[in-house]
C-alpha cells in the first residue's frame, strides 16, 4: 500500500475468512506501525465490539448498513485530518 501524502484508510470488517478483523488489525499494527488508519465497517454492533475496535486505535466503528453519502463524507474528513497531521 503506497500512498503519496497521507496514510491509507483501511475499511475492515470483523467477519473475515480465516482471521477476524480485530486479529488482522492487531497484526498489521505490529508489522506496519503507523502506515495506515483503520475504520471498522461491520454488523457487529455490541458495545464491547465497538469499544474493542476503538480502543485498538481505529478511527471509527461504523455499523452496516451505512449510507454511502455518510461514509464518503467521513472519508473526506478523515483524509483531511491525516493530511494536516
């Protein structure tokens, strides 16, 4: 994942084949520290799941279904924050 000026934002689901999203996020944080941002986009909406994602450093934890207009607006805001950081 090569990006010119900002870190890429990875949209990550908790349900992945073979490895859950939380485990993948942790593995990427260890193997590629500071190289990307994570936003969870999933149907798992318990408070415990949301807190787990946010406490692991995710930018946000969005529940499906999500409005594409809202997601696009959030992506624009996150990218702007990354660019100014």
